[in-house]
């Protein structure tokens, strides 16, 4: 028997960016031991360097830091930062991986992250090592921590710049370290780890724009997009001020140059980096918020805004922020040696003229490339990379699998993609690991335990409140006077300690909170920082680790509610921060410990939709060992896939692909399919949904643990637009697929394709881009030319959306055989009929000339829209849909929870969430199914302690609460009371605790005041209101009331 025969219930994730963090957390939550290997000193990756994230403009590190801390302290994750993989042996289910731990020269077990060692380090003055995190825009010391929120919060020494290592003298850091954490004799340490599977998620680097001298990167005031992120960032080298590197003055005009090194095989890389158009718009908007008089000019070719809310984001940048877009190709950039301004020479594509623009600062949107060491790591792992340097997946149906079974890929190392795509892919890769190791789930994992027992806090105990006020770099601190807030709060009754903090979400701050609870015997804790949506669970868990019931914690959002909304009113922001904290302290005095509930989980999942997403989700659930049910309202499975001819990039026949999936369904005994079926009733709650499915005339009653929405989308049939519905030879791309499939295109002589037909409008329903239309059109044009080489094809477009690693090369190839011509929204093409021919009239966007084309066939690329029953599904499941545009489903968080709904136990994938190609549908489906299976695998789940309570004695069973409850969490029941010889039957209402979300709707509806909200009692809310309204609050009276 080989040592590799046994399956190991552990996995290794290589890469600690946001996708690596997500993969590690998903695996750990699914019952596997995880080793997270990151070659740099901290997790966080490139997302940690960003200022904000599009399209919501959330602070990037603010939403990432809680996940960084979570992965650091998860009981089933061992964090191996500053490690690299050097050797891999074995096979799927049992790998032997050798990793090397590079020397930090600082003992991680001793270092407290106090920073005393770096204060007197002379290297910053003498050697001036560049600060890598800030992209070399400032220097650092030789002993350093990468950034304030680094995880783990442990220093390291750079031996190449340390005077002790380079000159044999100094030792200042060792002399200053009182706990003896400095160890100059550290050596690399090798370690062998056994795991069942490996997930590779190694991220990206920037293409070096110095390789293309004409873009002027040699000049100080020409920076890359990532460098500009650090310039804008509150924690960056200029503390969030928009300054030029050369003279630290405010620029008045910024030029943004797109596609630097991208989409050009001759000077750079052949693919589109997928995110540049969007981050350019974001950077312009944020810069304009910093300096409203700033002029931002974007030089673009195609604006690629294909994601959820992306096109509207671009429109907002232009309409609300005045960002100017020029359709121009930059020839070269020169510097004015006296002013250090930049002279941008370009060709205006609208006029054909050569022009110049003088800018004070130029930002280059450089190509993003697989991170350094990708090919070397691929060699160690035994997996393939393509000619662009990306890891190679097996196929459209296996987007996270590689040529070596048991090793999976995701994130930017696989292909250019945005954060939510990477996060969804990470869940998918984690799902494939869980599928492989399902039989050894839980064999190496352990439950979370707390070293400090929960202290008893009785109602009569005097409140002892601790308060931490966060600067959040300058996100809060630049507007809110934090020292003034602390000074006002620290003397309030029951506040034992109040202190300021640079970043409350950092891992060292969590340790400080626990220390404060212990040192001051605190029985309440308040953090004033940013949004509770991402941070409240983090701080609540920290309080529990410190021995405090998590419901004795409160979070005050002084970022969103104070520093952001009063950005230009610092006094008002500070006063409001004090008011909010004072109100919260008044509530905190009245807080009581709460206990969460526990719910058993039925180990089955129901999937709504039988397209490629639904099938993939169902197969995954079954392969993880759980019962799965697919509900499809059509008479056969397949969704849009069954209407396609060939899929891209493999060129495989779509029908054959669908048949493969159907044969896989037949092979899974745990997977049942209902066709011609619809959901007619949904009840219950997470872990225990009661769902009725009507299949033809038969009613099926199912008890389900989780639900996955994969209801797909349909192609819009644009009646009346461009002659569709009037002229038989005006068809859609999906109808062309049918013609290609049936080989009825050989007699065509002239074909015109109109892209963005009723999409990307300036207003109305169809303002969005459907992402797949350009690719489908260009793919079909290519297939049409193969079948009929003599056909003339003209594609009328506005912006070609061809993100991804292969798509741009297909576009380049098809341009050799197809004519591409631009048009604008101001002059839409007109389609009429003349004899047997269609006449297409349009104004050429680049030349401005009127053009007339004859066509045998006009093909419209129309947007995808949700099916008609979306609103009904939304109501059944209590999940939201988008408003203002067609109702695609709305995920819990656009960046970090793209596969979840806010409703527990319900997940989302495929085109029901947003238009996307097949491989993304499959990836999302596997990820959503994996997240559902993680829930099913637990057997029991914990529900929130913040729920409603009905006083049975007061309840009159009027039913008003039941009628208004949006979660159907209230039911009526009967109680019997014996009175003399008579049994009286009385109706009452009660809360189903597992379904209740604590929203409080029922409380205000109850006519007799029988319903109370745990954690939000009337007494607590009245105290908050009183503390705000009463200017000279009687604190002595308050203390008596509290006693």
C-alpha cells in the first residue's frame, strides 16, 4: 500500500489575496483543515493596496480587513505567511507538499507588533529602501510591517537594506526590543505537509510601463493606476491628498491613459486586463471628490463596462463628476522640464486630427499580468500555463480543474477578472476540493472554542463600558476630530476607558480590545468606526474571545454617518460623532446578554432552474453526498445552452455538451429532476425550508436545508426595434445560432450585425451591458465565415466588450475577415426594406459620414433579461431583486458575497445574478452549491440572538403581527386553560425564532405592546432618544434609573 493511498481531510491554498482568503474560509467552514500559504509577509494581496472598490466606492481595506482577521484566527486555518511551495508529490486525495519558511529575523511567537524596533532604525535615512506596499512612493525602515492592518501583525527585517546584514554593524532594533524577538541568526525552515488537495490562487502584478518609453513612465509625474490608488488612499504616502510626486502640489488636470501594454501583442500583452476601464472611472470620481475643481480626462479605445452596475457607473462618472472621455490613441508623452507638466500627444479618433493635452499628472492603466513566479510554481505543481502565462483550466464545464487531478485554480492567476469573479471562483475551487474529499470531511477539523469563559453579567451589575474610537487612517480622522470625541466621551458615567485607535479592524486592535476587557473588568464594549455590515461580527467575536457576551457589544458607524456625509463639515461631523456615541452609551447601560438559537439542518438542497448553472449546482450537491432537487419550468433541461451551436473557446458542439451533463445527472442517484414544474409554496427557514413543487399534475412536498437560485435569463426579443418583428430577416443572435446549427446560411451574401441593440442606453430599463453579446456576435461571425467564406459581414458597434484571456485574440483574428464600424447612441442605425434586401443606414462614428449598407440578414445583439417569474420567486424566498432595470437578483454584497443572499440558506448563481458566459455560470454554480453544502454539512446551525419575543399574557391573538411579518416568522397556536369544569381554548401568537430577523415590524404593529425586540427594547431606545434630545442631560437621574 502506497503512502499516498489514504485520503487526507486537509487542503492547501497557495496565495493569500482576497480569493485565497475566501477559498480558505470556505474550506475551513466546510469541515477541512486548511494551510494558507502566502509568499509575502501578510495576507490581503492587491486588494489591500486599493483605496476604494467599484461600483460602490467602499473603502477596500475596510471591507477586506475583517476577512483577513477571520482567516488569521479561524481554528481550522493555519496561516503560513512568508512561505513558498518548493515541492509537491502524490496524487489527488493525498499530496505531500514541501514549503519553505523564509526568515523574518523576528520571532513570530514573541513579536507584539509594538513598533519600537522600527522607530530608531537608521536605514530609512541612510539607505532609503522603497516601501513596496506604497509602490515605492515613500521609503520605509529595514525592519518593518508591510502596512498597519497587516495580518499577522509581525515585523520582519529586510536583509538587503539592514545595516547589520550589509555592513555588520547597527543592531538598534535588537537593542530596543525588550522581549527579545529579534534573531539575526534565523535560517530558512523546510516543512512537509500532507493535504488532500491544493488550490492555487496567486494573483497579479503590473506590467512594467517602462518597457514602452513613449508613455513617459520615466517622468516623475507619470504613475500607474496602482500607484495612484496609493496616492489617493488615506493610509498612503500623502495621507489621501492628491499630490504630484515631483513637487507635492495639487494637480489641476489629470490624464488617464487606458490600455497601456494591454490588447497589443507587439508591445505588451495580447489580452484585455478586464478591470482597467472601471478603475479609471473610479479613480476619477474619487479624485474629484478630493478636489472638485480637478479636471479628469480619459483617453480610451473601448470602454469595457460589462459588470453589474458598471455601465451606469461610467455614465455617472461623466454626468455627475464631469469626467471627460476622449476617443483617442496616445502617441507619446513628453515632459516640460521647467514645470514638470506632461504633454500628451494623441490622435483624436473622431476628427482624425493630431492634438496635444497638457496635464499636471498622468495615470497609466497598465496591463495586469500573472504574478511573478507563476510559471515556476506551475512547474513545481505539475500544472500547465498558456502562452500568456495564465494557469490553464480543463474546459468550460471544468473551469477550476487543471491537468493534474486534485490541484485547482482560481482568481487572477487563471484569467483576468474582477474581485467578485475571483471570490466566486474561489468558492468554486473550494467546492471542487470538498467534492473530492467529502468522505474525509471533519476528520482533521476542530470546533471553535474560547480560552476565556463568558463572564456572568447580571442586570444589577454596574455597567463598566469600554470605548474605542477609530481614525480609520483619514477616512474618519481627516474629518472627525477623534481626540475631541475621546475627550468628550471618556468622562461620561460608566465609561471606564475610552481611547483612540488608528485601525480598529486590524488584528492587533482585536488583541487590544481583549486586553481592555480583562484589564478594566469591562462588561460592555463600544467601537466607533465604520459600517456594521462588515465589521460588527468581527468585533462581537473579539468581545466573546475576551469573555464578554457578544450582545454586550455595540458598533457606532461614524464613518458613513459622520465623516462621509459631512466631509466638508468637520465640526458637524465631530459633534454628530459625539452625539451618536453618547446615545449608544445610554443604550449600552441597558444591554443584557443574549443567547443564540440552534437549528437542525435537513441535508438536502433545492435548485431553481435547469440550465447549465442549475445542472452544475445540482451535480455538485449530489457529489458532496447530499440529496439535490432541480426544478425546471420547461419540459427539458438546458436553458440557453440548448439553443447554442458552438461554445467558445473550445469550439465544442453545445448539444454534445448538454448531453454530457444529462448523462452525468443520470449517474447521480442523489439527484432528482422535476421538469414542467413550478414552486407553488415556500415556508420554513434556513435548514428547514418546506417547499411544494407542482410537476404537471403531481404535488411534491419537500423539506429542504438550502435553496440555490439558478433561474437563468432570456434573450430580449426587441419587437419594433431595427425592424425586428416587421422584417423576417431581422433576427437575434440566438436565432442566428439556430441557423448555424441547421446550416442554413450558405446562400447569404451580406450580413450586418448591430451590437448593443437596446442595451447600454443612457436612461430607462436597459442601461446595462450584458457582457456576452459582443463575444457571441464575433464568435458567430467567425463561424459564419468558416461556413460561407464569401459572405460579407459588417459589425456595427459602440464599444467592443471582450474581456478575458482568449477573447481579445479572437477579436483580433476576426477583424481580418470582418468589417467593424462604430456608431453612437446619438445616431442609431436605421433598418428598412427595399425589394428582397434590407437597407441599413448609419453615421460612421469615426468619420462622421452617412453610410448605407445592403444586407440579406440583420442580426441584433440584444441584452439578456430575467424570466417572467423572477418577482414570484423573489416573494417566495424573501430575496431582493434590482430595481430600475430588469429584476436580476441582488446578492448580499457585490464584492465579497456574490453568491449569497441576505436571507440565510438561500444562494445565487449564473445569469439569474447577472449575464455571464458559460464558464462563469459553471464556476458560480459550483461555488454557490459549495456554500450551500457547507451549511448542510454542519448538521446544526446557530441563529442570531436578536429576535422578537411575544408576551403571552398580553397577546390578544389579533393576527396583525403575523400579517405584517416579511419573513413569515410568526404563527398562531392554541392553548387550553382549565376553568372549573370547563376547558377554555385560547389563541396566541408566537415567534418562530429561526425565521425571525429581528426587524421589529411586528413590534410597531402590535396594538397592546405585547412584542419586544431583544437587544432593541423600548427602554433602550428611549434612553438613546433622551440622551440626544435633553441638552443638559441629568446623568445622576440616569444612574438612578439604571440601578
